[in-house]
């Protein structure tokens, strides 16, 4: 799992895996980036999708989360993706 999107969150949110050092920078830069709700707060962020985080930054965070998860998979599984 690289992203968790609650169905009924208002405003909408997404939980994304993130490098711990980058997480700290993002949390300081954006009020909408918070420690991961019901996740390991060192490795996960909850991003409130309220428009305060630019779309290109969110796209980069999604890609980063995916890359982190894929990198942790066994090689034969990664090759099948």
C-alpha cells in the first residue's frame, strides 16, 4: 500500500509514505501535511487536500510514496510491475 484515501473525509485527505527527513520538511512547510493518521508517524504523512499544497507537489509525493513501497518489494515482484 502506498496511498490510503478515506472515503468520507471532509476535507479529503490522503496518507502517503515518505522519507522521514522529507516528511519533517514538508510538515514545516505546509500546515496541510501532518503526521500520518493511524500510521507510523515517522514514515507516513496525512495530506489534507484543501488546495494549500500545490498539485505538482502532491503528484511528486504520490510518486515518491509508490517508489518507496516498490523498492521494498522482492525483485521478482518489482519486475512484474
